[in-house]
């Protein structure tokens, strides 16, 4: 891994994909699904996934077989993870509130879950059972009643057993074999088989991401996930083997993933570089990790810990590890990060699978303005206003002034008429 001085290094620009080349394809898929509904879904699934299906809905028989196909150790691990994710998100749930003012009026907010949510689970080249839990459980804890999962089938028309088992553990019944932009269009507009939802969450490839952007407004979406990234801030006390292992855990995701170490210790920098070389050789995904480290990885030498923190705040990383002697002291200086991992035992992988917070986090610098997927992702707030006669009498003249200033006479009149009745 290259070691560079902070003064000679620049964080990469936000890694937004250029989607122009696939725009017309995705627009056409959405239009076809709106017009031909299920017929279009069957046709795209045949064309793009190579599967000829009779029905899109995963059957109970398929779910039972999936359960029998996986190891009990895998089921145990998923159940443990599900419990942890549920417990964390239970703490996050918030209730409606209202407040009686001195003048007798009541103001507040009613918090309700969304009615229907669609979860996209990527298929294609790999299965992501942990993503099923991390997207679905916060929605279930929020109280969403109708959760629909979509995921592309393989060419035999099957969904990976691990995905189906994860769905069962999360508590999702409705699973449809459809992926890509056509799945997003189906969730946004509804088809004979798939109910129209209010919000679509979950990661996917560029077809999925662009389709989500295009249907936004018709439905809500969570975010557009970019390549994953980790920043590690480490001092001389950090274990170089741990730091290297965590950088590699990030790099193995994807050639576009970014793994960055910020440190003021030249000695640590050199030892981590050596460890990366050593550990890389034993990785199964050595090619992906090597490409990621060469294109987007760096060990950056800063003047001190403060400069490391400033750089990290500029990057606003999805994951931030603080491998320093007193991580809690540094925490107050961290302004932007999707999730912060404190201390040498808090490997990012703990958060990817088990700790409890959803691993769906803001990427590509969007931690400047957005947050992890959570219970809040699946609720909406309705404002509650119940004015008393005294309150209206007190405020009437100000309301009328503001309405007239904006040239909205009917607004002013709706208050005056009440005041005249009082007279
Ligand atoms: P996917 O399910 O996102 O996409 C597969 C679908 O893409 C296919 O079913 C097909 O409909 C569509 N497609 C493929 N080629 C097409 C073409 N030429 N024209 C039209 N549609 C086409 O699965 P994937 O491709 O393996 O991608 C998964 C993505 O999800 C990866 O980028 C991975 O990094 C990401 N991911 C992110 C997270 C996270 O938490 N951020 C987690 C898991 C996966």
C-alpha cells in the first residue's frame, strides 16, 4: 500500500457513478413494467436473469427446503445477529407526543410507521443474508405491516437458501423472484403480483440504483449506496496487524471500495504496509482487494492526530475506526461518519454482522447530511394542532398580518370570520 504525506494527498471526489449510458435502458424497463406489469417482469427475468418462471412469489415449499439446506451454525449465527439488531433498534423507537400549552391549545406529533415497504436484496453474483436482516428488522421494529422483498433468481429460477433463511428469521413472508430495475418499477407502481409500496430500501447494482432515483417521488427511497469505505485513524499504540486486517476487510468488497489509514506515526505506517502485503497473500479475494488498494487505498501520514481528524471529517466516511489510545477523547472532534468504531476490539466487521446498528450506512461523503438506515427510515410524523379560543384570540392579528402581507386574503378571512363570531 502506498504511504503518502497528507500535504500530497487528496481524498477522492465523491464517487458518484455516471449513469448516462444506462439511462435509456432503465427508463424503458420502468415504462414497460408500468404498462405490461407481470408480463414485463416475466419477460425481463427471462432475458436478464435467464430464468423462465410460472410464478414470481417464493412458495412455502421453497422456504422449507432452504431451511433444510443450510447449516445449523449458520442459522444460529443469523438468529444471534437478528436478536442484536432487534434489540438495538427497539431502543430507537419513539412515540407520538403532544403538549398542552398554557392557553389550552395542544400541539404535538403523531408518529406512524409507513404502511408498505419494499426491500431490494441484491442477487446476481453473491448472496447477502446479512443485508436482509439489516434492512428488514428496523422496518419491522418501526411497525411496518406490509414488507415485500424482491431479489433476482438464478437461471434455474432459485433464490439462494441463505437469503430465504435470513428472510424467515427477519420475519418476512412475501418474497418475489425479480431483480434489477424491473423489480424497483414493480414496487413503485405495482403489478398483478406485487403490491405498490410507499418506500423502497436496499442496495443493488447501477441498474437498481438508477431505477430507485427515477421512481423517487412516486415512492420514497432510502439512499443511493455508493462503494463502501473505511477510514482508520491510528496512533503508535495500534496493532498494525489489526489495522491491516481491517483495511483488507474493506478492500475485498469491491475494486471501488476505499480503505484509508490516517496516522502521524511513520513507524506504524510502515508496519501496516508490511502487514497488508503479508495478509493479502492469504486472501481468497486477493484480486479485488489488490485493485481496491491500488486505486483507492492509501496510508496517509499526517502532522498530528488533529490533522487526521480534519481529513476524516472532509471524507465523511461510511465507517470510521479510532484505533488510538483514548478513542473516546477523539470522538467529540468527529463531525461526519456513518458509524464510528472505538478501540482495538471494535473491528468494522463486528458492525457489518453483529453489533446491532444497521450496516446500511451513508457512503461517498453523504454522512455530511445523512444517517444510517434505522427505525426513523420507516416512520413518518404527522403534526397535531388543536387551537383553543384563547390561543386564536391571542394570535389572530399576527396571522392576519402575515396572510395579508403574502396577498392571501382568504387566509386572513378564515381567521377574521372566527373573530367576528367572538365579538
Ligand atoms: P443486483 O441484484 O443488484 O443486480 C442484478 C440485476 O441487475 C439482474 O437481475 C438484472 O435485472 C439487472 N441487470 C444486470 N445486467 C443488466 C443489463 N445489462 N441490463 C439491464 N439490467 C441488468 O446484483 P449485482 O449485480 O450482483 O450487484 C449487487 C450490488 O449490491 C453490488 O454492487 C454490491 O456491492 C452491492 N451491495 C451493497 C451492499 C451495501 O450494504 N451497501 C450490500 C450488498 C451488496
